[in-house]
C-alpha cells in the first residue's frame, strides 16, 4: 500500500472514530438531560418534609386513574389539634409529628394498595384502587393517626397525641372526569366528619353535604383545627 493510501486510511479511521465519539457524547448528554428533566418532574411532585407525593403528585395520580377509566377512592385526612402542638412545643415538634404520621399513614395505605400524599400543612390524601373498602380503611387511617407519638426536642423527649377526621369520596372518571370535584367531595365529607367530633370519618353524600365547602386552592386553610 502506498504512503498516500495509508494516510487516507488513517484519516478515514480518525474521522470515523471522531464521529462515533461525538455520537456517543451526544447520546450521553441527551440521556443526562432527560434524566435531569425526569428528576426535576419527580421533585416537583414530592413533599420536601415527608417525602410523600404533594398536591401535584396527587393530581397526577388521579389523572393516571382517569386514563385507565377506573374508579378510585379519595380519602382526605385532616389532623385535629395541631395548633396546640405548635403553641406548646413549636413548629419543629409539629414537623416531627407530621413526618411520623406520614409514615403511619403510608404503612396502613400501602397494605391496602393505596398511595398517600401531603396536601397542605396538616392534611393528607390517600388514593385507593378499591372504593368499596375505602370507608373501612379510612377508619384504620384515623386510628393510626391517634396513636401516641414520641417526639425528640432539643433537651428532652415528649409524647403527644392528636386525632384526625377523614372524608371519603369516589372518583369515577368515566362518569365525571373533573378531579377537583372529586377532591371537593372528599373535603366536604371530611368537614362533615369534623362537625360530628374529633376522630370521625364520613362518606360523601350529595344530599346532606352541600353546605360543607371551602376553597381548594393551595393556601385555603392550614388544617390545624
């Protein structure tokens, strides 16, 4: 092979190598970019304090249920008496309480095939695939919240007990695809339970619960009654 031919082969090999390297680099960059987008999307749907899904994650889960066109139950759980915890022990104590409560709710809900989300300061939501069992599981979730909770403060350990009320509604996407309406119904049921007393649950009734309503924006109330 002549010197010119050898040079041509070497140049071609170098060009091919450079093209392959550029292609691989481009793919790695694209993969990293896609991974970063996925991580950002997941973070946007995650509650920083508890690690649960947040309100955005909740609505994403309901949207997925709507795509499957399968009914699911929505259980809204609002803690009672958290203002007293803050007044006596401070916001850090309440944060500990919320983290531990989130763990208990997750344990109960996951055993029933459900997922838990933190909706606002002291309010959680659970989505269950089986609406028929939702009232029973709502009662179990309320019982789990009411267990005494040990909190560790700076210099000492305390035990606090709070209660919760829960409202249950069914989201039927094939009949009514409005996710906010499903959340509003669970909210009405929860408020009806609170009028009965602490530690109660209620299932949405369109006839008797018309008057129990609040705005559903992210800053509508603190859930610290």
